[in-house]
C-alpha cells in the first residue's frame, strides 16, 4: 500500500475489537510520538466521539493521547515511542500496532517489542495485518534478502514495511 491509502485509518479500526475486549492491554508504537499519534487520534475520535464510551482514565498532553483505560471493560491502550526504549520495558501485552515500522530499528523490535507478545511461555509469532503479505520478520528477511542477493543486509526488510500489526 502506498502513501495516503488509509493504513493508519485501517490500523485504528483494527485495534477497536481488542480495545473493546475486557481486560486487554495494547500498544501503538511509532518511531516517535508524533507518528504513533496518527493512529491514536483516530482511535480517540472513534471511542470518545462516535461510540461515546466512558473513560476510566487517560493521559493527554496538548491533545495528544498517551494512555487510555476504558471504564467497565478495564482495557488499556498506550501510545509509545521507539525513541524511548526504556518505556518499552514491562509486562506483556495482548496486541501491538507498529506504525511506520520501516523507521524503527530492528534491534528495538527484537529486544523490546517482540518479547512483549510472549505470554505464559507461549511465543506468538508476529502476524502482519496491514500493508504486508509476509507472515513474519523471519520470512520477510528471507524473501527480501534473496531478492536483493545480499544476505548480510539485515535492514533491507524494514525499508519495505510501512505498517504492521501483531496479535497474540
């Protein structure tokens, strides 16, 4: 999918079933807060304006959403920046949306984001939902590196991903 094709809008709508599931916790991660908030603004608009759901708590700075917890459902959504790797440490999550994944270093994904999706000793491999047809970073690595004829170029796959969503 190219520019202006609705990937952020689609990702915001993909998160709604998870957010409306009781006791779930998820993240929207972007290379920086500004990019991650593209999706968060749409989620906020839907939850607060269209659905008019009660909010138990939220953190906003200058209108940008950083955290939201729905009342009654006890489900949480946090907006994170890959620039601040310390904020990516903590308990496991139920779903993860990565916006502009091509701009997030592979090391950040492998050390901080992928482990978030491991729960109770079961590893759930990433499944892209938006804008890529590969089933995991591993298969994306193999496909892209074989196309380039350069097995040592570990960043090559990331230049071709624009947005991915991973679910447990």
